[in-house]
């Protein structure tokens, strides 16, 4: 073990990352997300997420988009609670 490090592998880490298909919202594997980056997104789940507010993101760029844009492009946008 390295000097000055705690025994936990990811100290300070809150939650974990998962991948979702932007079209149907289903969970996908990391490999699948790598094959189709414009149709999948990565998000953090677990402790540290309040889930109070719904926001919309483009799956290809990760940028926030308006609700109207998300409704026009449901296959390439995701709704996310933050």
C-alpha cells in the first residue's frame, strides 16, 4: 500500500458511473457506450445526487438542452434528475 493512502480503493468517491441508451433509457455496458458514443451517455448515481430537478442533455455532446428540444429529438437526448 502506498504511503499516506487509506485502504479504500476510491477514497472520496461518491456514487458510481453508469451508461444509458439515449433512445430508450436502458442501461448499457461500457463497451456498448464506447461503440455508440453519440447515442449513449454516462451519469453518476448513488450518494451525492439529490434528484430534485429534471434537466435535459444531448447524448452526443453532453450539453444541456431545453425541454422543447428534448421533445423534438427524443432519440438523442436524455432526461436526468439532478
